[in-house]
């Protein structure tokens, strides 16, 4: 799994839209808001299943109705296709 | 729900043992390690159920097999009995 080139990363970010790029960590991140903790944790459960299926896991945090997800690929030393694919699958949950 | 006094907090922390105190945030925190993501998320699901039942929710994060939990009571402006109770219930899960 190779790290994305700058051109690949920029194309991917444009197509993702809602994710922002963190150049310090070569990672992408997105925040999600829900009605309450129950709804936030239901979303987290769906993301956990996507992540386990993909064999690629987020760095993420939750405070009540808010979930923050950060994706990067440590084995690649930065952002890879695995992150972009997982981001698309998370977005496809339709929150 | 009142914020704990210093004496109450110190007594509670002694009895909890595995939690550390963050004076900046008037919060307690503990890290947990598991075999893999699946085991870590199983634990998170149990904590989510405890939290929802208690009506008191953690600030927490997960990276693969590690879970970090921070407890404080925003309505009380710091650590309260709700945090100590939830910490005890989490410890009682027996990770």
C-alpha cells in the first residue's frame, strides 16, 4: 500500500468534499454531529463494522453527540487509498 | 450534582486506583489495551451501554486496540460522583 502522491491526494480530497486534510499528520479528518449519544454510538458501530471488514481502522473520538474521525495509514507513512476508500464508505452511510 | 471537594476527590481516586487525575480539566482518565480492534470495540459497546443507562457519557477515543476514557461532569464544572460511579462500573467490566 503506497502513500498517495500530492496530485492523487488533491483529486481524492476534491471528490470527498467533507473531509479536511491535516498536512502535519498526512491524514484526513471529518466531524459528525447527531441527535444524541445513542445516535452517535449507533453510527460508530456501523463505522466499526466497515473498518473491521476493510482491515483498516480509524483514530476517532466521541463526546456525547459528536464523533470525530481521522484516517491515515501508518504502514504507508501517510494517506493511502485505504483511507480514501474507508472515507467513501463512511460517507455512504448517509449521516 | 455537586463538584467533589478535594478530600472527596482524593478518597475516590485512592479507591479507584487505576484512574489518574487531570487537574487542568478536573477530570479522571484511564487507558485500556486489548488484543485487537474487535475486542476494543466490544469493550466500548459495553461502556456505551453503561453510560447511556447512567445518563452520563465519557469523552473517549480509540486507536486500534487502545481505548482512552476521560470522565468529568460539565454541569458541575468538574469531577462529581457521577464520574466516580461510572468509573467503578467500567472497572467492574473486568477488562
